């Protein structure tokens, strides 16, 4: 059952704890949405989106890019963080201050003060794209949380347990919502169901997701 947590309510930011060390901050990123989108556009201008290939030879339906000291990449050699954009062999763009500040404020709100992300993955979903259940486990230190920001079309996020077989709960993520998970929930399986078609006033027929990590 989808948790439509905020239907019929106003746009004021709200926090809902969903698991130990995990919380959904509805509307947290809406206040400076235009600055965030401008910063994302600047990153994408230097490091365009691309559909990466998994080690198993499958092309991901989600298009990706990164900014920060390192970016996440996948190919036949496996999943890893790299200091360089694999398409251009140049360093990833520096993480814009407005993105870093948002991640730090959201992490602090959930009890992870001092979060200092060195990687921001930028994922673009179009209708039909999805992300299978997985763990974020390529980072060197699991003491830092994951901060995930949703912009554009709404999506159904699956938040599971420590085993892939654990039944996930479902949450509708809307434009400006931020999810933070760490501590006991740091390695939960999570994913995004197939994105439904729609039209967002600022982003059109797409969803942009930012995930901030401490990779190194």
C-alpha cells in the first residue's frame, strides 16, 4: 500500500520518521528549488547524463551523472567510485555549494550533524525508468548517511530491510521531498518503482534524484 503521507495538506515542510536513523522530510528542498535546478544544469553542461552499463551487460534505464570529488560509475569491471568522468577522462564537476548545503542541513535535521558528502549522484528518470532494489554499499565508510532529494515527477520509493527478500514499504516522493537514512538503516535495500508519465511545471516529463554520499 502506497503511503500517500501528505495528500490534502499544505506545502509546509514536515518530517516523518520511517525507521531507526531514517526520516522523510517532505517539501524540505522546495524553498530554493530554482537555485538547485540551476546548479544541476551547470553540472550537466559539463558532465552530461549517460545510461551506464551494469557488470552483467544490462543498460540502466536511469540516466546518470555526478559531481564532487568522486562519482559513481558502473561498467563490465564492476561498481566503483572514480575521480574522473569515464566519458571524458576529466574530473567530475565540483559539487555546487547550494547542493552541499541542502544535504548537510537535511542530514543534521535527522541527527547526522557534520555530514560532509564528497559525491553527489544525479539520476534522471523518464516515464518507464526504474531502479531495482539494492544496497548502497560501495562507500568506504558506512557511518555517514545517504541523503536523497526528489525533484520533478512523483515516484514510488521502496524502503526495505537488510535482506533483499524483506518486503519493502512504499512511499510517494514528491517534488522537494528529501529522504535521509543512516545508522541502523544505512544498508537497507531500497529502490524506485517504474516512473509513471506526467508533466511537472518546472521539469516536464522527468524526475531528477540527487543522492549524496561520503564515498571515501
